[in-house]
């Protein structure tokens, strides 16, 4: 069950099915993100796709010598725009693929618009999700809720995304949901209804042990999102933000032009794939090992001990950048993460967070939080998180000082310390999701808290 592979197979089949010759790939905003997460542009170019167009952008001049592969979500806006495109076609032939289930009425609209009979085929290829990693997908919906209940459009989009993944992976699941969440129950019901309605599409061979679709409400664990992260991918996203595998580094002091935006893709970056879940301290050590190896080969005697030394080394030896490929990119990333850790006292902040998330002494925790709230180097978001964690942990403690900490937040005013080395952070807190998954594997997840949806009585164990 690999989300990224599923998207790749679909896109490759689209391109192969329309045969040889020059092609244009016509997409919308969302399918552009989907394809870009699975393929590098250079990979697509090798398949005779020489032009990338957006359906919602200004029309270009006709190019009848090109075959058009349209990969679109079946939304009303896209159907209307595609009908207009077919009425006045710019390309010689159209091969149309929708990323999810399309209604017969929409197909009829397109057929009526195709007066020149340019359309060669219309198919459903269920790639209606963004493959963030082989076993992780996103729908880029934010926020999903309105006043603690579903936004109707976001519920529909979430269900469409889940249905698409199930169809792409050819799975008919047993459905369980978090009983304490009305939103989880609503989504579970809607997914089940959609599977029943589209039962012909779900005519897959049923395994002896069916897969499990467990629908959780993010609010089931309010602690984990409040903690600073110390594994590589999570830390880059937390401090720099990863948007569709891209990281904007244009605001990094002294950054070179070619590194203003970098791509982090496990499919195209061996170092990232090998270290995506590594601890921050381990990353620095692994980069240093690569540099030590290079120094032996180049007979360089330059001492490399810290993150700052690594950055200076890369600038001094451009041949290292060429030899090591993407490693220089990671030296820059780790260097910036290290700078931010030092600038915002994140080691000290994280230590206080872990004590609050796990077991800690109330008086000691309160003293540390007050000290951190008085420190201008601590970011506002970290200050707020600390107070929230304190409130969650000690709200029933008669000696708590929640009101005093809130007053300190109100009085806060929201500097430059370069770190010599990188510390290895030991995180004590275990996310609730990990415990839930372990209970599922052991067959111990309580049905009272996570019931089976009626109508999906077959057990996964």
C-alpha cells in the first residue's frame, strides 16, 4: 500500500495510453500539486510531455500538433472550463482523466461540448490525494472544522480523498471510528454510504483479513501538536515549513541564490530518504561523516567540528557540492535549523515541554516556564504552547498559577546565538496515535471507544 507509487502508476498509464508524439499535460491547481509530489519535472519531460498548462489560466494559442492529457478533479468549475476548452479546442486530441468519480450528467456536458470530436477517451483514475510519503497522504485542507463541526465542503472533500485512496489501492476496509467524536462518526458514515453507492467500483477480491480504516479526530491528542519536534522532516516543517515538498530558504541570512527554494523528496534525494526520521543530532553526525570521507579523498586537513564549520567547508570546496549532490542542501538546512534552535532557546523550551507532557515536578516546571516567558529570545508561539501544556497538565492542581502565566503572556515583548554543536534530544512523550496503532496490531483496541461501524461487522482480526 504505497500512495506515491499509486499516483506514479496512474500518471505513467495516462501518458502511455495516448501513444507516441508530443504532449501537453493540462491540470488544475490541485492535480498540479498531486503530480509534482510524485514526479520531478525532468522525469515528465522524458516522456514526451513538453508543455504544462493550467485549465484555470489564460488560454494560449492553438497547437494542433500536440496531444492533450487532461488530469483534473471532477469539480463543477473544472467541468465548465473543460467544456469551454472542448468547444474551442487548442490541441489535436484530448485524453481526459478525472481524479475521482464523475457523474453521468457531467460526462454528457463534455460530450455535447466536443463538437469537433477531439476527445479520444474519458476515464477515472483515482489519484485524488497528495502523496506526501509512501505511507502518508494529505488533502491540503485547512481548517477542516467550523465551530467544532464539519464544514460541509471539507467533509465532502475528505470523503472523496479517502474513497480515492481506497480505489487506488483496491481496498474494501472494515471501518472503525472514535466514539467520542461526532465528526469522526459523520465521516465514517459518509465513507460507508459512498462505498455502498459505488459498489461496482469496489468489486475487489476480499482478503481473509480485510484492511482497517480507523477514523480519528485530531482533538483526541491535544498534547503532541504543542511540542517542538526533533526528527529531521518534522523539524524542518515545524521551523521552516514544507509545502508540497518545497522549503523556502530565501530569508536565511547569506543564502546563495540557487538555494532560495529547495526540494525535499525521498524519491529523488537518497540522503533525505535515509534520514527523514532521524534525530536532529544524528543528522549532523551523518553529514560530518560524509565530509570526513571527502576530506580523506581530497587530502584536505581542514578541521570540521560544528555545523558552522560544515557550511564554511562547503563554500571553500565547491567540488564537494558537486560530488555529494544534495548533501550541500542538507548542510544549509541543518545549519539554519541549528541557528533557529540557538536563537530561540529551543533546547531549553523543549526540555520544559517534555516535563509538562510527561511526569514532572509542579514547582520546578512553573519556575522554568516563568523563566522562559521572561526571555525575549523565546518565540511567542513557544511561550503560548508552554502555558497551554501547563494548563492541560495542572488544571486540577489547587496550587496552579494559570492566571499568573496568562498575565505574563500578555506582558511579553516579543536575538543571535550561533551553536557550536548539535545536541541529541531525548523525547519522553509518546504520541497517543502510536499507542492506538500498537493496540490495533495486538487486537486490543477497545470497541467501546473505537466501535465498528454497523454494517461492517467483519473483524480485521
